[in-house]
């Protein structure tokens, strides 16, 4: 889970942090019912909200995941993958020997050793554990000096929903990301006077909100990823900053159906114009134009309007086509005289 994706699962379900499983289950059922996309067809964000509710329930309904989330917040999965448990200690399997004093009391509770299953051959004991918990910056503390290579910052991915008109013209998105920065209290070490830093909970990092602008080019499609270089997490030891990736979802549009760079639409044509020929007004992305309807045009016939589709991503001066399919409208509410004339026409055809 990246910092920008962190969500307050308790707030999403609308429960207190001390809620029991019955309350969580009851809240989930209500939220899932209220936020289901089938119930909120007019809300373009309904599906995303429904996914959030399911994600929150998945974590809070699992006691182990919930304990990790309660302790480590946004970083709970990273700590779990590193082998830590909800008590804050590493897993058993390898011995780490510490010195005396505050470090020994905090890390070992006085026993002077920890075990860890991931120790490699030739490891240095305590410094391995220190780096595992706090990252390589921990090597600066208490005389553990070491040469480290530059580390590139973390990449962040953000979902963005845009309209078809915005995809046609291009747009600008102003976003607030929460990127990790070294804790200003412990200077990224995770420790203050030999004890766990109370501000960053020992992680050495804090999530700092920052506003960035990302230019979305014309022609983007659902699934396009827009890269903003150097706007992600900061690098360490002189490493470059990470990037922000904007993952685009283009909303459906009632006027058009997109097919690559082409657009499809339906144009209603009165029966008389379809039989005798005429002109229909048709809407395009750039405005309304006149479409000539030849005599005896059948319902379902498709006209291709070249260059009236979407711009091609990367080559905005090149456009797809607009495919307009005729829907012949049969007149209703006929008068007696109109029925008589249609009958005469039918008899003539027979």
C-alpha cells in the first residue's frame, strides 16, 4: 500500500476504532448496500466507493490484519512482509545481541537477544535488525557508520477519473499526494534518546501532504498512465526522487461510445427525410454539424465522418472518425387523413 493510497478504514465503515466484529459486519452490510453501483447508477464514483468499503471490511474483519493496521497504519503490509507482528517485534529464528542500556531494554525487554529467520551468512547481528526496522539511514546512529549506495525514492500511483471532453482536449489535474519524508523529530532514525520516536512510531518517516500538477494530454484512454517525473517520494543518500503515475479512467458518455480513436453515435432521422432525403443535425466533440441524408436511407445505415473522432495520443493533430448510425423514427399519433395517405402509399407499393 503506497502512502497516497492510505485510507481510514474505520471512517469508511463509519465505526469506532474499538468496534467489535458484530458492529463491523453490520456497518459493512449497510455501507455495501448503500454504495453498490447498481443502486447509484448516476454516481460515476460509485464503483470506487464500493471497492473502498470492501477493502476496509477485508482488513478490519481479519483480526491479524486489523492488529497490524492498528499498529502500523499505512505501512502495515510492509511491516508484515518484513516479518514483524502486531506487537512490534520481529519473528523468531535468529539471535541479535545488543549492548546494555536503553537499546537493550527497548528491543529485548532485558534479555539482550532477538531471533530472526532472515539472517544471511556473515551478518553483523544488531545492525541487520536495525536496518530491517528503520532502513539504511539507521546506520548513522550510535556509531554505526557505513557507506551506502544512493536509493531512488518511492513511486506513487494515483487514480484519476476524467470526462470524455477532458480526454478530447487534454486537461490539468491538481493533486494532493502524501509522500514519505524523514521524520523531523528523529531525523529519520526512528529513535529519540534511545527510545522509539513518538512522532513517527519508529518508522523514521512521516507522510507529508504536497500539491502537484499533472498535465493530462489529449487522446488518453482508460488505463493510460501519465508520468510526472520526480514528484514522488524523496530519494535517500543522494538518490533521485521517485515518480508519480496518474492512472486514467475516462468516464462513459451518453452521447458517444468510444472505439479506440473512433467514436460511435446514433442520429435520429424522421421517416420522411429517410424516404425523400434531407438533412440531420449531428453532434460531434467539436460542435454540431449538418449531415446530408440521401433519399431511401435505411435505418441502421452508418455514415463515417472522417476526422471527427478522438485525437491520437502522442499525435494530437491526427484524429479518428465519427461513425453515425441512422435510427429512422416512425411517426406516431397519426390523424385520420395521415392514415388514409399512408394506406394509399401502401396500396401503390403493392
